[in-house]
């Protein structure tokens, strides 16, 4: 069993393409992104001042972000089952492929702070899942984690990936668990090599959803979704981030833009069905963790009230040979709050995983 407790430090290109892979100009950006670009310029000075304050406290002095507009411009859209899906790739050609899977209620931009350092080592693939971010949000769709796993496999195939690793967060953890379960089943699909989980509901019995999540899942869900506001989002995010790493105004603006793009409020209650799916498929998804034949890693913000240290305690009880890094004082979004600490833990995992018994087993095991 490996459990590491880390005192984390806080931290503060191409073109968007259409469904046929053609480049789209800036004029084609959604109005919300154009408005956000103007706000990002206004926040630039604020972030520099904030960086000085964080540096004085001995914290990370480089809060620079990839602006959402730039993130969007450097991606492309593909069509999957009639829906437009935003995808983004990068990194070293020929390097091991790493699939980044985002959480609820945000999108692939959550990985922006890790994108550049990870791209120096790996070939990166990410997406906004159906119903999220810059992807389509069909209003009457029955969203499902199983379907999102199908989508991830399609995106990997579209990128020409034959084998891959996963780094997932929150909602994406459940998608990764399903991919892990499938890796032990017959069928033609990209070969999964390892999985690393950030904060998420790996076990439904330890998941402590925020009030807004419980309301969205209730019969009041459609009304609550339509009443959602940036102010309410800010309150929720401040409660689930670490006390020393609160979200700033620019981050909240970006989250809100991603959530409300394509009338996203209209589908939030439908996306919340994932909490039911976690209970329904608990045996399959927890079993996948317990029987995994590839290396697993958990990197968790310990102060997260939703899936922090209490979730890790359950993981240690149920999963053989748990490899865990706990980030003290960090909340639900460790890749945003403490990207340097997440990066260090993940790279250490990848550097040592090739010598683990689980990895050796996965090298010799084949599907029939």
C-alpha cells in the first residue's frame, strides 16, 4: 500500500475547426466566448496582482491560464451519432497517448494548467463530453455514463490511438471506471494501460453531493437548472475548493461560460442522472477497481467535502495495493488548485508504474 500526503502549493494553439475539420475564424466563435475574451483581458492585471500576493505567501507565482477562446480555437469538432463534439489533441507525436476526461459541470478546459507540461511528455487527447462545454447539448437526450464511455472510445479511434492511459476527474472518474471494466472484456477497442483518478465518486456510498446536485436530481431539477446563476455557481465552487485556493473571478466566468454555452442550463438536470448510474453499476465499477490488471493511481484533494479524504479511506479499504497521493488543504479541483502537485504525483506514478506487478500482468494478458 502506498499513501503519500503532500502539502500542495496553489496556482492560480491552433484554430477551432468545424465538423469536417476545416478551420473557423474568430468571427465564428460563440458570442459568449467573444465576451469572455474581453473579460480575460480585464482580469489580466488582477491576476498579476494576485500572483504577487500569492508569491508573498510562499505559493505559486504563475497563475497564467490558457484563455478559453484560445483553447476553443485550437480544437476541432467531430460528429458522433449526429452530435457535434469538441475535441483537442496535442503533445508529442509517437509518445504514449493520454486521455484526459473532465468532470461535472465543466469541460476539458479544466486541464489547461496541466496541458503544456503533459504535452512535453505525452500525446494528449481530450474532449468535451456530450452535454458539456463546447459540445452539443441536445435538450431531450437521455445522457448516460455508458454512452460517454462509447464517445471516449470513438474519440480515441478518431485520433488513431491504439493504446492509451487515462487521467480523469469527478464525472470522468465514472467514465474511466467503465473503460477499465471494458478493458477486461472481449472486443476490439484501444488497449488501456493505466488509470489515474482525481477527486470523484468512485464509491456511491462515500459520495457527498453538493446541495445543488441533490436538487438537480430531484423532481424540481428542471426548475432548479433554469434558475442557476453565476452567483450560485460561485458559492458552490467556493465551498468545494480548498480554503487557501479559492476560485477567482476569471475562473468562475470561464466555468459559467462553459456551463451555459448551447443553453447548458436546460440539460443540467438530465446530466445529473449519473448519480443514479453510479449506484446501479456499483458492482461493475468497483469490481473493475478491485480486479484491475493495469496500474491505478488516486491523486486527491483531501479537503474536498464531496470526495476528499473520506473517499480515499474507502478506496484504501476496498482496492488492493492502493497507490494514493493526498493533497493537504486542496479541494475538489486539484488540477486547477494545485496543478504542480498533481503533475508531480502523476509523473512519478507513470515513471514507476512500469515496474508494478499490475503493469506486468497487463503486458502479458490479452483479450479473447
